[in-house]
């Protein structure tokens, strides 16, 4: 089974690479070999798992905890890490868009820099608090969730969870990463 989805970003967004650009930028966006942004599958998996758990906890949807653990994996202690049956691909730009951007050397137009600083109680910028991060302009990326053997009940909850994810990436509580997940189709093997 393969669940395909899109993520449409309405605002600038930042999925961090853990790298900086010296004195110029404090945080760079994660990019592929062609200098194009993507959302790591691990990030999507965490957001979907959190949304699924919220659905189960706060709605009338009831499902077996073991089914969710089997799908997403579990962690009981440091020696016992279950991988789970689901595999989340990276969410990337469409193949046609990637080709067009790379052929025209236009990847740098996908990024811009934003700056922020801490403000003290008197409304004055705190010394040495200026931070600059690289962000991706609003765009749409596509990804897939792949599983060989997934419970139909869990599959329905996963598709429903897309409606619960409203923001993604760093600083999502400060105005970045507003998005919409959309289920596009399901493919059977």
C-alpha cells in the first residue's frame, strides 16, 4: 500500500539542516544534492504520529494501541526500539518543477533570509541576540507513506490525521510553516 499526499505551504518555512553559514546565517534549510528544499520523511512521520495520537486521545475514534505501535514503531527502553511498518518518503517538489528549476539554475530563488532579535522589558533589542535563518518561500511538496501490511483502521486514521496538521518546521509557533496536508491517492501493490 502507498498513500500519496501533498503539503501546500502558505507561508515561508524552515526544515533545518543543523548547519549554519558562518557569521551570515545561524540556520540553513535542509537541501538535496541539487540545492532544492525538501521535508524529511522523519519529520512528517513525527507530525502524523502526533496527530494520530491526538485523534485517538481526544475523539471518539477507538483503536488498539498495539496497531498504532506496529504501524509507527514503539520505544519502551533504550534497548527496545521498534521500527514500525510505515515508511515515510521525503516530501519533495514535483519532478517537473525540479527539472525546470535545475535547468534554469533558479534554486536560489526558492530561499530568503529572515532576522529576529530578543526584545527586553523596555522594548530595546538585547545585545548579541540577532539571529538570521534561511527559509523556503511558499511552495508545494509531495510525499508518500509506504507499508506492506497496514491495518485498514490505522490507514483511515492516518488519512484523517492530515486535517490536524496545520504547521510544520522550525518556528511554526512564531508564524512560519503554515501548511495544508492533502491526501492525493492510494496505490495498492
